[in-house]
C-alpha cells in the first residue's frame, strides 16, 4: 500500500475531538455497511484504525477485510507487502487442483 498523502495526514492532525470523530465516523461506516461493519462498535474500531494510520476508510478497506467483526489483512495486500520488503514469490502451479 502506498504511503498516505499529506492531505490525509493534515486532515487527521486537525481533529480536535477524537472521540466525537470516532463516534461520527463509526456511525456512518456502520450505517453504510460498505466495509463489512454491521454494528456501530465495529464501525468505531474501523474509524479508530483510519485515524491511527491516517488513511481514509476506502484505503483501509482495500487493505483489510472485516471478518467476524475483526480487521484481517487481505491476502493480496500481504503478498504486496512481502514483495515490497524484498521477498520473492514463485508460482509452481496454476490449476484448480493446485
């Protein structure tokens, strides 16, 4: 995943009431059900992670799934991080059985 843009960092740095922002964002995220969050609490955790990483919700959704109410890194993102850190992947077989 690319480094957050300076605009994202500036926006999150300007938050004066983090708790209120988490509540507002969390409620909107849960109500939208766009990110797999079915409760306000899950939406709030999603919002907290956005603020902690200083990235927008759509960027976080590209990196993580919400599975059973928990954030779980997507496999393709894990592979991307592995390759960016110098790892190599060799595909041995591309068949339904493999």
